[in-house]
């Protein structure tokens, strides 16, 4: 599989023609075109910032997160 990433200007006729590099052999190929309109998050921080937030209120006062309390005597 070959990945080619480039920037193009799309004119008013919305026609796109590209010249492929020599390492792409002639013949039938599957081509995927992805249009990035600039609104797609680009970094991991952007992805995390766009996650939905759900406030379930404060934790119970007697909540214990000790391993022994969560898994019992056999440690599972």
C-alpha cells in the first residue's frame, strides 16, 4: 500500500487531476480520497477536548478503591 499526502486547490469546476509517482504500477487500484475541511481534530489533545463530559456528581464519602475492597480475598 502506498500513501500519498498532498495539498491541492479545488477550482470552481471541482475537478481534480493528480500525477502519481513512478512506483505506482499501471493497472486497477483501490483509491480512497479523504477531504479534510479543517474542522477535523488534528491532535490527540483536540480529540480529548472534544469528548463528551458527563457529571455524575461527587463520589460517595465511604467509597474505597483499595484492591482488597474491590476484588475480595482472592485478589481478583
